[in-house]
């Protein structure tokens, strides 16, 4: 495959694949092109190598016949780019830029902060990346005139690297990013570091901007001892308020201000097992939610560390991830180890023991643990979910089942929920996904096999 230009100090990061270059070759060199396309096979269709070369719809769980490979259906993507990475990253976050909101023009540009994950190795790194020249997906099979936004030019990756001691378990960027780009990282060493990424972001925007001679964190949270963790979240309402939860079940609250940083000495302590994820309320400044492998979701008031305000048993398996709806703040979604994800109406939650509300919606589509879940930043009914079954799914929960229409079934008899908008495939072991808040409908996802940035037609 043809590979993109890369503007970087060294070759450790990776490069963009041109996933569509092969399609032209394939028309003339049928079988050679096939093997190459298998590597870049995101999407929903498979091509059968036979005399008529017919495309047919592929549904997850169907076995591939001999000679069949997954191939992206380019007609359902507005944009689809794959970044090959030399070192995998478990976690990343989108950096806000000054290129404007509600961007719909192409080529697109995105800024991302990510942390590498090489377990047991001291030398990991934080990467501040600029992905530019992201053109619309080529649609070679279209009879329409060629879209001027879909020029066949290579995307460009530029990045800056910051040394990080230990694996980056999770990275979260403070949402208030107008002037500063502050990020927090959970290290496998048991420490939570707070970083100023502003100089690196500024250098990628204006290359003459100087970089610091030594890259050190602004502050380090030592309260977790040597116990590592994954749960991390910044308050969307109060600048500089950070929560971190560890595998010991402890949650600490840190405050970052211009004059310094401080971590409360007393932890929020009620979970019986590891804290897997944390989410601040988007509407109440002293309220946050936590989930744990003790199968519970808890709602807390920051003014009471002794006990949670509400605790519910959300699943019969570990609760891996939660997401709080930004637009309808009474909705919280949780993703579980059994592949189920549920949506909860917090208005039904009651305090005290024995409270057991039912979820307002539950979906069992994924066949392996849910690894990431996030509500759309502006569409309150839209949700993105990823799982260890190598699927990233997009859902619209406002879609109501049509009772007259017969249920659509997969090859193994599983009904396709009408709320399921899209299935994105082609990545192996998807770890995390995020919506891009400034490019409507754009989704970014990281996996063991690389990084995807895409936008679908739905």
C-alpha cells in the first residue's frame, strides 16, 4: 500500500495508510489487491473472490468463507483514515483547537493527545499529534462527478513526544481549553501526573513556538501509593477539579489552580473492588458518578466522602465504563463485562439501601466486554460504544421499533436492534473512542492495531 508522508522527528509513531489506493489497482490486478485490502478492512461489506465479484452485506459473527475478506464499504463513510502505530496507546483525548466549531469542510484537521502503553517498560511517552489533510473518502464506484473535497492526497501526521514513566493507563484533557491545554495521566506506577501540553500544541500550530527544554509534570498525585488505576475525569463545570480512582477502590479529589495543586488527603471509599471509570455530572458541580468491578454504579456528593448518595447494582458482571449525557443530564449509560450496555434515568434513583431501579434501555449486541462508551456531545439520543469483539457501534436511542416490520436477523439468528445505526470494523481490540466536539459526527478510536478517525453518512 502507498503510505503517507510523515513529518516527525523520528519514526517511532507510525503513519497513515491509504486504504483506498488499492481499489484502483484491484480492478486490473484482482487477486493481488485483495490481500492488501484485508489490512484496511473497516466497515460493513465483504467481497467474495469469484467470477462476478459481487459485494454482499456482512454482519458481525458470520464466518468468512474461504477466499473472502472484509472490505470497507466506502459509500457509507464521509471520511475514513487509519493510522498505523508503532507503539499502541490504550487511551487518548481530543484537544480543542482554534480552527472553529461545527466544522464540515474538508480536508479536516484534528489534534489529539495520547499515551503509549508498553507494560513493564519505564520509557513510555505522551504524544501530542496533529492530523491534517484528512480528505473525504474516495468513492471510486460513484457515477457522480468527483467531489473536489475528496482529492487523492496523503494525510499528514505531525507530533511532539513527552517522556512518561510507566504505561499510560488513561489520559484525559481538561475540558476548559481556551488558553491552556492541561492533561492528566494515570501511570501504571500508581501515580497521577498533571501536564501542561500548551507549548506542544502551540508548536504544532506555529512551528516557531519554543518547546520546554525539560518536560516534567506540573504536579503528581501520590495519594494512591503504588496502586495503579484507570478511572480519571475532569469537571466540565469547575475548572481544575480532577477525580482519580484506583484498583483498590479509592477515589481522590485534586484541585488545580494557577497558584498550585492540592489533593484531598481523605478518599471517597465505598467500592469493594477496583474503580473502573468516573464521570462528573454535566449539570451539578458537586456531583459525580463512579462504576466498579464490584458491579455497582454509585452517585456521590463531593461534600460527603463517608458514603455515596446512591448505589445501584447495575450488572451481574464488572461495570467497565460510564458516560453522563451532556444534553439530558438525567441520563447515564454504563458498559459491562458481559457485552451489555444499559441506559439509566437518574430521576428513578432513590437513596438508601435496597434501591434497585431498572435501566430504561438495555442492549445485548456486543459479544465481548464493553471497552468504551460515550454520548454524542450535542445529539442527546446518540451514543457510541466499542467492545472487545472488534466492533464500534453507533446508536440512536430515539428510534422506536416498527411493530409491523419483521425483525431483521443476522445469520446466527440474532435480531438487529432498530436503534443500531452503524457497525464499524477493521480494528483489533478497540480500547477507547471519543467524538470530536468541533467536527460534528466525527469519531476517533484507538486499538491494538492502530488508530481510526472517521465520519459516517448516518
